[in-house]
């Protein structure tokens, strides 16, 4: 096994796994010690949702970073980041259903009229097929269809930011900040995959002329 493979398997992946787990462990510790503030349920709900969004954006940042830096090993942690984003999203929903709504179906159904609830549900719903097809076996089985399916991640991220923006009532800066980060990540993709390839032949013709 090469030095790079050892670095990824023995160093990078375990480190990323622990780092992604730390926010959850922190919330559990704060809940155990009673340090979640005046609104502990709201704190747990908010933090799980925000970390889902953060990890989702981190997943989308892997490709630009890899292209810009040449660090090919970054791709090895993209799947883990995506699965953690899904895990925190499920926790976000579980905390909301369990601690806010007490698993009362009438309360849960009544919330469906709220736009921020609908966007949140859609975002998590679209993450389900992404998580379910994240294994190597599913990548091989789906072939080219896998890449098309996983473009759903863009809709997931947009809906996630919109969910956060519709949810807040006073401090709009955090969701707007995540929205700007998402716009930059999507903008890079438009440039790299659509605009730059069209400009390259023009630049070569100008050099030839």
C-alpha cells in the first residue's frame, strides 16, 4: 500500500470522521450538563440543522478545492461528509418531531402549511436517494445514472438554505452567509463546466492569430 493510501486510510478518514462527530458529542455533553441555554430544544434543533447544512456545503466544496489545489485525496472524504450531512439532517428532523411535536401526527401534519417546513422536508427527502446510493456497489450498478442522480445535491443545498432563511425571524445574516457560500460554489461550477470550456477555443484562436 502506498504512502498516500496509508495517509487517507489511517490518517485523513479517521480524523474527518471524528471532526464530523464532535458537534454531536458536544450537544450531548451540553444536554447532559444542562448547558444548552434557556431554550434547549430549540438549541438542539437549530444546531443539528445548521451542521447538516455546513457539511453539505463542505461536500460541495470538495470538487472546487481539488481542482484548484490538485489535492486529489480530498475526494476520498466527500462521501463521508455527505453521509454525515444526511445524518445530522435526520437528527434535526427527529429532534423536531420528538421534542417539539411529541410525535403527534396532527401537529406534524398541521405544520405542512408552513413554507419553511415544506422546504426542509423536501431537502431531507432528496437526500435519501443520495445516501442510499453512496456505496461503491451502487456506483457500479448505476453507472452514468449515478452521477445524474447525485446532481440532486444542488437542489438539496438550495432547499436547505431556503429552509434556514424562511425559518429565522430576526438574524438573517447566518442563512444569508450560507446562501452566499452556496452561490459561490454553484457559480464556480457554472464557470468551470459551462463558460470556461467555451472560452478556451476562442483563446486558442486569438493566440494563433
